């Protein structure tokens, strides 16, 4: 998921450099959403993935 966030960020940067502001804004918005989802899933996996095995 982080890979897709970086891809959309690169697309947004290239589109902004070429003057496509609508596409750049949309791609940047998608990149932000994907990055936030990645962070939430990462934190949840750190919290719930550290359980001790039951004895």
C-alpha cells in the first residue's frame, strides 16, 4: 500500500510539473488517503501483532 502511495505521489509531481493541476490534485489526494490508511494499518499491526503466545 505504501508503494501505491508513492506511485500516486510521483504521478502528482509529474502532472504538476507539466501543468495538469486537476490530475495533480486528485493524485495527491489519493496519495494522502493511501498513506493514512497505511499508517493506521501499520500501527494496528504493531499493537495487535505483539501478543504473547498462550501457554
